[in-house]
C-alpha cells in the first residue's frame, strides 16, 4: 500500500487496500483464527513488489514521451523560436531564433514574460493570456494558439505558438512550460485571401453573389423585424449599355477597365450601409438601405447614371456608354431577396429596351419578362426537339445561273408559327445558345453541300457565323471535324462574317480565323458597309467576297446616295480583287442597275426566296418563269 501510494498508482493502491482485508476475510471464513500471523508475511511483500514495478513502468513511459516531445520541439527550434518559461523562478528563456522571427537580435529585449506580452497585438493580448490561463486550470499537457506579434519593421506577424507543460509541482500546478513559435504570416495571408476570394469578385474587389445573398438576406430580415413603416429599402440592378460591343470593339482589357470604373463610381455614390455587388459580366446589384422615400431610390439611380452621360476616359479611349437600372422596392412587390433581385432585373430589362436610365418594377412587367424567358426556354427545347430547319437561298451570276446558296435557318415551333431568325438569333447570341444552333447549321449545310458537290464540284455554300461562335475556343476543331466528316472541299464552304467580327480581331477570334484560313475555307463579309470596323482586315486577310447589304440596294436605281455608296463599294472590291454579291435584289430595275458592272453575283427574292434543300435545282437558270 505504501509502495503504491509512493509511486502514485491508483490501481495498485486499490489492489493493495482490497487484497489485504479480502485475504483476512477468506482466511476467517476458512476457520483460521490466528489470521494475523502467516498471511501478513506473504501479502505485504507481494503488494509492495507489484506496486513498485507498476510505478517504475509508469515513470519510464512518461519520461520517454516527455523526452520525445522535447526532442521534437528541439529539432523544430532550429527553424522556429524556442521559449522556456520557468514559473517558479519566474525566469524566461528565448532562443536567438525566437528574437530573429521578430527582427530582433538576441537579448535586444530582456528575457522576461513581459517582453512577450509587450510584443503581442493589443487585439490578441487578452485572448492569448486567457488561453495560457486555461492551460493551468484545465490540466492540459500541451497547447497551441495563434496571435499577432510586432516585428521590428513595424509589421504584425502571425505567430503559431505550440508548447507542452514540462513540469508540475506536487499539487499539479504548472512550474515549467516549453514551446516554439512559428511565423505563419504567409499561411495566414493565403487563408485571408481565400476567405476574401470566397466573398469578393476578383476584378473589382466588390462582393460576389454569395456575399450579396448573405448580407442582403441578413439586412432584409432585420428590416422586417424592425417593421418601421417609414423605413424603406430597394434592390437595384445595373447593366452597362452596349457593353458587349465595347468589349468586342476595344478589347477585353478596356472592357475590364470600364467595369472597374463603374465599380469605383458605384462605391462613391452609395452609402456605407448599402450593399454593393458585382453580379457578373457587366451587371451590378445593390441594396439601397434606409431610404425615407421611394423617390430617394430614383435620386440615387440618376446620380449613378449621371457620370455616363459624358464620355468616359479609359486609357487613351473616350467611351460613350450608358447604364440602365431596374429598381425593386422592399415590400412593394416582394420582401424576399431572390424575388426582389428578379424584379429588379426585369425592371432593368424594360428600362434598357426603352432606352431609359431607370425603371421601377411593376407587376405587369412580369408578363413581358415571362415571354422573354419563355422564348429562351423554348429555344433550348427546340435544339433538343430538332425544331430548326435549314433553308437555302440561291446565289446566281449575271445570267441567272446558280453558283451556290446561302444557308438560312428557320424555326418551326411545334405549337406555333415560324419564328424569324432576326428575332431569335440575337437572343441565342446573348444566351450562348447560338453555339448549339450554329453546330446544327454547319453540320446540316455541310451535309447538303457534300450532296450537291457530287453533281457540281464548284457549287458553294455560304453559312452565317456569329461573332460569338467565332470567338469560341472549340469552334475551329468542331468545323475541322465537320468538314472531314462531310468529305467536302473546304474552299466550297464560305463563312459569312459581319464587319463587327473584326472589331475585336485578336485573341481567340484571330486564332480561329487564321486556322480556318489555313484549312482552306473561303470568307465573305456580310452586310458590308453597315458595321463599324476599319477596312484594314480586307487588306490583311484572304477574304474572297464582299456582300453589299440590301439596305443600299432597296433605293436603287433612283436614290443617288445609295448609288454613290454602291459604286464606291464596287470600286473598292475591284481594286482589292474581291467578288461582289448584291443582296436583296427584288426587282428587274435593281438587277439592271448592276448588269453593266463586272464580276457581280446576285441574291434576292427576284431570283428566289430561301427554300428547303429539296427545292434547289442545281441546273436551273433563275428566275424560273
Ligand atoms: P443575312 O445574313 O443578311 O441574310 C439575308 C436575309 O435577307 C435573310 O433573312 C433573307 O431571307 C433575306 N432576303 C434575301 N433576299 C431578300 C430580298 O430580296 N428582299 C428582302 N427583303 N429580304 C431578302 P432571314 O433568313 O430572315 O435572316 C435574317 C438574318 O438572320 C440573316 O441576315 C442572318 O444575319 C441571320 N441568320 C439567318 N440564318 C442564320 C444562321 O444560320 N446563323 C446565324 N448566325 N445567323 C443567321
Ligand atoms: Ca448572310
Ligand atoms: Ca446579309
């Protein structure tokens, strides 16, 4: 029992105390009366021996664990700062590395606990002292903690402190602690950055959608609780007008700068309590908080739009752009954040369509918005359900002989009348659905061309290519494979590009065009004279054809302006040795205007409307009657 007690083994102690009276009891039951003589001699040494061995084992075990820990800390100390705190003698030791982590020479400050305390960031001091305190109370044997400490260069360093309790006195009070300091500032920085990134937009530093939903939800919930009648708030959606064309024309870098400019401007106009977020692309969303009246929201909206009335200078460019805003008042039409966002978006769309600066949401707008959403939905379905069909419009020479066709898409919804491509193509471009549609168009047109080339190996197929398709990284590969699969001669496939495709002629668009040129495809410039591009691409690229837009043909032969424009396009084309296709020829007079001109081809209702493939008669001379 004594041995057990001395070695601090509770088990042995209990065993010792139990075995002793139990042996008495068993002997007593066996009828032994002189129980105090022999058993005592046997039991006491056994108990003492057992407890002594147990104690020894415990000592050895803890010592080796402790030594291991010390060794580990010691090896870390080369890289990390070692500290050793003796709570009895109230002395502290810091290793040279401990000091140098903070830019200090060894002993530049005294080896005291005070030194440590004085270097901790005031905001972290209490928490650090508390955690030291809790170790002594909770009887832990090891601990770790992070806090900031002042570096000599004035910066704050994030320090990870790990340590163990090295010794306790008989009452279990800690007498010595040893540990290491590690500089984890970099780690902390990336951690902070990751937290920042999770809630912010990289380009503008504004909140992202996730943050917006969280913060605005919190705000509106609190607003609902306060239920103060005069307290108003609004969700406002903003979109930069014509951003896509600015981006296309001047490049993504300028586009990005315009977005950053807008972000900064919004930040200046809004108040601190407002919530501002980049919704994505050129869209921003904000919550105007604590308004006293609906008209305040209108005021803020006008203030935001004001800057865009003048030209904005981005680098060496002067940009004339505008913004459209949609406003959804809290409580008027919705109280739930996602509902309010949807309403603000709808109102913004209406404002944009009517070229207004801002619009408040009204419930009747739902109808229009729904029809647009419906159209997008139906278009997606139409791709799956194969509701699209290709029509082909003949392109003829001056004698009316068929040279080729232009492939023009037609949409016959299952449950309705035909929708014109003029209506759905822009929406398809806006939503990216054009990629799927474009693949259908190309595959179908290449299939038809392959068939017609069997009869007429020089017959050409013109296909309209949207700028959205042209800047897609997968476009080239898709087309290459489609041409191979169709087994056509690439020169018979004419890609019709608008001038606007050359506004943003760098990056992926340029790569695609260059690769397609290498592949041997032909190119035509569609709607020539209506775009905004310079003419330099005509000089640089092997473009075979120029298509004169029908808007210049309509007024011929009488309109002098049209005539002047058409003649200069013809002169330009001849000079550059390009073929010319005149679009939209509807009358004999229009045709005759051109008959005296060289190298001109024709396309228009006068010869034929776009028709299904089976109506194309390769040997025909048009018009038929
Ligand atoms: P576009 O490329 O300028 O096509 C010519 C348009 O003029 C066609 O309209 C055609 O039907 C019409 N047209 C032809 N001759 C005459 C005429 O004598 N008089 C009049 N008034 N119009 C004539 P459509 O088929 O409605 O296409 C409109 C636009 O939609 C096309 O203009 C093109 O930009 C686009 N589009 C059509 N199909 C496709 C396609 O498969 N892909 C892409 N990306 N765009 C397409
Ligand atoms: Ca065309
Ligand atoms: Ca055209």
